[in-house]
């Protein structure tokens, strides 16, 4: 875990939005694996925004730490999106680090889930 000032949450959500926009472009161009990895990067950035905004902490080691910190930040608002986070982190690992083909359906599903996650974080930050 790493401490980070609340103000940086706003840059991280902008980063997430940039990453997810690129993922959409990747789908259009048939780069499905890149789209899945980009969706994962987008959700990592959005999760950092969420945890920084609510508890001024972000993961510094690995994805299991990101999930733990997400749950901790979620307690501040009695809500979390840990299942989406975990799924997209798993997908990023599966498709980004392994020699597997990635289908358009998987890419579209992951990009959609990442957009849901980013929108949820953005809404929680502006409440």
C-alpha cells in the first residue's frame, strides 16, 4: 500500500478514461488482446482513483492488494465493485501474459465492464 494525496485521484480517473477510449479504438481495429489489456489498465487507474479519493491509499504491490484496498475504500460508502475489478484483473492477466487468442466478444465484454466501473467511480467521486 502506498499513501497518495486525494487530489491525484482526479488525474487517475482521467487516465482511466483515456485508456478505455483507446481500448474502444483497439476493438475497431481488430486488436482484441490490446483492448482487453487496456480495459484492465483502465480499471486499475479507476480503482486507484477510487481508493485514493476515499482513503488516500493505492495498491503498490499486486492485484490482490488492489482488491483489498478497494474493499476498504468501499466501506466508506457501503458499496464496492470488487467482482468487476477482480474479473478484469484476471482477464488482463490471462490475455496479457499468456499466449492465448482473444476474441472480439471477450474484448467487447471487458471494455463494457471497465466502462461500468469507471462510470461508477466517477459518480462516487462527484457525489
